[in-house]
């Protein structure tokens, strides 16, 4: 991904759009009642997640494609740990 010309913000935006489109049928089918008790904590978590994803995408853009593929294939191992 070293020579990509896409902007990091655009990549993050498209990633979230497609994730939300994938979850939309589930949300329409189940219609969950959502209550947010701690709005400040929820907002802080969302901001930290966004910043973390920006850093992750920027780091991957600096690496050669073989390293990016190896890192992404090793993600299930890190989730187990």
C-alpha cells in the first residue's frame, strides 16, 4: 500500500459507510432499543477509535504490500491473545 494515492480520511469514511450498509438489514430486522447512559464516555471512545484507525491506516500506507498482507492475515492471532 506504499504507493496509494487515496486520502486516509476517504479510506476511513468508505470503510465506515460499507460497514454500516452491511449492518443496516440487521438493524432494520431486529429494531433494537438503544439507550446511551454515558454520552461523554461513548463520545470519547468513538474519538479514540477514529484516531486509532487513522493511525493504523497511515501506518499501513507506509509499508510494502507484502507486509500489509502479512499483518492483516495475523490479526486473528492477535484477537485471540
